[in-house]
């Protein structure tokens, strides 16, 4: 992917704020665990500078999901950030093939992060 010198914005917020942002930017106005607003393409791509875009994570959803999965909140946040960053890099999961490819890369990145400790 080649994004070693890139920047991104990370916002940790509430379900209500995520729903508001989703609605404001043309998505269903509902809470979700993570939103990604990429700047690699689209109308503003020429003005992005070194920024890949914004990842917005709902701490409310992350805490619920962490409890449901039986993992620490930090682990859930790591996984959501990986997912959001892959969206910024242009990946999607709209089709089964895309979902498999994205999940495989998420698993690989998680493994690499754990191994690097």
C-alpha cells in the first residue's frame, strides 16, 4: 500500500456523534462502530496533502463489542482502527470477495502488531 509517510485523523467519540456524522455525510443516520472518511480520491483528493483521511470510532460501540467478544477495550479499539485505516487505504467489504480480502489483511496486521510487542 505504501503509506509510511502519511497522516490520519482519529476521533474517539459517542454513538450519538457517530450517527450525526454518518447522516451529515450521506450515510444512514445510525450509530456504528467505525466510520472512515478517505481523502485518497474524490473532490478533495488534490488538497489532502499527506493526510489519508479521518477514522471516527464510537467508544460506546467499541465497549459493547469488547464485552461481547470477551476482549479488552484496547484490543477492540486496535481492531476498529485497523478496519478504518484499511478503508482509508481504499479497501471495502461490499462483496464477499472484498470482505474476505479485507478480513485476511486485518488478521495479518493484528498478528504483526502482536508479534512486534
